[in-house]
C-alpha cells in the first residue's frame, strides 16, 4: 500500500476549511473511488484526473485508488479539488516527493490534455490557507494575480500538470504573470456629466448616495432612470480594504474574473426582471451559490421595471434588506452570504409605459395602473427613504441644457464623501455608519431634534404624514444637513425633506 497526501480548501459559501486529500494505492481491482462527501460534480474528477495524468506522461496506478477528502463531515464540491487529487496520486506513485506538498495548498481544475484551468473560489480558498499558516499556494496560472491579493503566503502559478510536477520536484518553473486583460485596464465608471437635465432626480441620487438611502425612481420610459441608477456607484465612497476583499471573494466564488488589483469601487448589479429567485438572492441544488444581491454587496442593486419582478423574488429581498445577509439552506449545507446593498428601484407609471407621456396614448385601465403600483409591497416600500418621480423633459429644455455641461461625478462624489465623514463622526458612537441605518427610536431619542421639528408634528396632525413617514423625513433631513455641513438639520432641511416625502405619501395613498 502506497500513500500520497496533498492539501486543498473546501468551500461552503464563503466559509473555507482546509481539506486533506489522502490517496492510497494498492490491493483490489484497478478502479478509483473518492470518499469524504463529494458531490456529483466532484465525483467526476476521477475521469478528468486520470486522463490528465496520462496525457502528461505519468501513469495512473493500475490498482485500487482511494481518494479520501478529510474532514469527512464537510460537504465538498467544486472542480478546484482536481489539482490536489492529481498531486496526491503523483506523490503516492513516487513521481513527485511528498515534502513540498505538506506546506502547500494545491488548487485548479484539470483538463483532459493536462492543462490546469481556472476554478471558482480561489481567492477565499487562498485567504483561508494564509490564515491557517500554510506557506505556499499553487494555483492555475491565469489566477495568479487573484491569489496574490492575499498577503502572507507564497503563490505559484502553473499552467499544466507537468509544470505542477516539475515545481513539486524542485525544478525550475519560470515565474510568469498573465497579462492584464484589456477590459480590466479600460474599465471606467459611467459619469454623471453624460446625463442632461433631470436636476431633481440628480439631487435625489446625491442625497441617496450621501445617506446610503434606498431609492425608488418612477417615470415614463426614456427619462433617464437607468442612466442615473448606473451612475450611483460612481459617486459612492471607495470600499475599505476589508470590504473590497470580501467583494472580490464573492466574485471569485461566482467564477467571475478577479484581477490583480483589489477593486476599490462599489459593485453594481442589475438583474433582469425575468430573473429567477435563485439568481436574484442565491441558490442551487446542493450548496447554494451567491445571487445578484451578494454580487451587489457593498454596492448598488438596481431593479429596473420592478413591478415586473415576481412577487416571490421581491419578497425574498425583505430579509437581506433588514439583516444585510442571506441564509440559504440546501440539501447538503446551509450557506450564508453577505448582501448589504443599496437598493435602487425603477418603475414605469403604468404597464404600457405611456401614462403621462405627451403624444402617446396610455392603453391601461385605471385598475391596471393601480395594481401595477401595488406590486411593490409595503414592507419593501417601508425600507425606501426616497421616492422620486421623473418627468418627461421637453425637447426645447433638453436643447438648452444640452449646451451646458452637467456636473461630473467627481464633484458630486466629493460632497458625498464629506457628508459620509460627518455621519460617521456623529453615528459611530451609536454603532451606525450612515443615516439610512439609524432606527426610528434612536432618531427620536438619542440624536438632537432637528430645528423645525414642529413642521413634522403639524404634518402628522394634519394627516399628511404617517408614523413611518416621520422617521424617513428625519433621516433625509439629517442627510441634507450633512451635505450642507451643518451640525443639526435646519428648518429648511426639514421643509425640503417634508416636500420630498409628501409627494410619496400622496402617491402611496392614491395607490393604496
Ligand atoms: Zn399605460
């Protein structure tokens, strides 16, 4: 009986665990068996590894080969185990020495031709290996930059099983770095300078960015709802290094490209309204994969034509909106993914989209228009501090504003950053970072009352403002004060916040 051993990392969501891959060769009829809770896809690794070893000039043992993945209680899935299985088999064969494998994690999918291909989840896996004190990580060459984002571990990139064997034998494997892709180099965020007109909606976007408020744009097609939503990430502050690493780890887990520079800009996800619940919040058969809400973690989730989303999909957003994470229980494991996103919704005024448009006839019945507005449920609307209606702009107005340049994102982002700094200074002792997070009781009891709070009381007495509306007005008033650089909201901030809110309450009453 001959033994070989390599190490890899098991991933259940972002939770990573070091996995020992033990291979025993000998006795029994020639066949290969993988034990230790592999899923169906991982069981197929046998065929891939066997072929790759053969085409790379080594021999797959003509005996019983048992591959044991330990700890056995941890459910395992993913093609990234291939490389570690190959390494352990080569060690059992005596083709490579065992010594170098003891202080390394080996990851990557193997092709039948012996090539080492990128696999999902390399970043979170290498993070765990480094945390556990493993000295070396061997990854597919195209993922070297991704793996090198992790500090405190030596990363080696190999292109094939032959190179992997050479590296383990201590032979010279030239250090190479894959080229930076042109897409990565040219990536630029869309700029607010490209959007003409809609001054009120731009202002609403700036307030939303400054206070991290969820936002709801309403208006006919073509008025710029999507243009503005796409530009929200561009005026948000940079991610902290810790958040950026988490965002990159989620991308890695989804099999998306992660470059060699930690992306510090907030992500943006805009799933289509036909998206399934699983692709929106995460899902899958054995171990759940992240969905759009996790890809939008620490960034912006934009749902265009929100009434067209299935009610189940919208309902599934409720918990993550409250807790900032999603728990997905599947047959093999229960997985948790972070999902703290800023929500931007957009809706047409009616199903055909023509309601209120000049020169176009709306064909919807009044009931259809009302039902359309009601498809976004109360619990979701409760979380949205700002609702803004965009109107169609006349051609003459657009010609006029088209000649003067709009303010660029950089200028708005600077004001947003200052407003965020003021909030952080005021709210961090209370355990919050942004105005949007502050619950009603804290607003009313622990923070100083805005000047002109009497205006809010009057609006409530007159029945113009509901109880939940009061909290929203207070939050917006604080964000306006933070943007203006004053310590406590002024009377005019409360007035503006009330005016912004009043239109929404009227709309909600009309709809309800
Ligand atoms: Zn219509």
